[in-house]
């Protein structure tokens, strides 16, 4: 019983790490975008094509993508574990998300 618990713990740690690090990265991008936008006149000579708004949009997009990445990571882990029920659930959730994106396009 112990190896199963260790595998589940590793899977949970991987998912938690993805969400934790992704949230910090997205927060840093949003903060950097706000700071870059507020001081655009100072930094415009270094990177004239880089705007704070674009950096902030990237951070917000990362916040939106994180739950999708979580489901994709769960799909990969459940395939590796040969847990076909969770694989089917993950595929279904990703299909619903993809259908929602296609409808909006």
C-alpha cells in the first residue's frame, strides 16, 4: 500500500508545484507589466517595442491557462498510472474546454 501512497503524493506535489509556480510567475508578470507601464518613459529606450500592457496581458493569459495545464498534467499522470477512469474524465474536461474555445472563435 505504501508505493501507491507515494505515487499519489508525488502526483499531488507535481500539480501543486505547477499551480504554485505558475501563479507566482503570472503574478510577477502582471506586476512587471504594471511597473513597466507606469515607468514606460524611463525604459522605452531599452525596449521600444515592449509595452507594460503586453507583459500584463501575458500574465493574465497565464492565469487563464493554469487550470487547463493542470487538467493536461492530470491526463498525463493518469495515463502513466494506467488509471483509465481519470484519463477519460481529463479528456472529457479538455474536450469541453476546447469546444468552448472553438465556440467563442
